[in-house]
C-alpha cells in the first residue's frame, strides 16, 4: 500500500485524516458526547498521521513521510485560519 515514494502521494495521504476529522466534526457535532472539545478530532488526525510518518520512515520512504507532514501542516493551518477567521 505504501510503496510509492514521492511527495505528492504523501501530501494526499496527509490530507485524508484532517478531511475525515472535519467530516466527523460537523456530522457528529451535536450527537456525540465524547467529543466535547472543539479541536479534539484534529488532534486525533495529527496523531494518526504521526503514526503513518513513523511507519513510513522505518520503511525508508522519506519523501512520502515528508509529504504527509507537509499535507497535515497545510490542512490544519487552513482549518485554524478558518476557525479563528483570520484575514490574510
């Protein structure tokens, strides 16, 4: 599954967990008691991507792990900008 070693593939993998976190945050906004902290799904997404980076680094797929870090950083920066409604 993780045999490709390029940054583009890593960025794609890095965007998947934050997008799923956004989906679950708005889907289960009022229905789930466990997620009572607004940024908890995003911390979980970061943890999952950190595990992926560790696994890929051990397999010596450095470009893919860098892409995951870059994708996660961009996605969560975008989410925080939207959350706090900063004007650039």
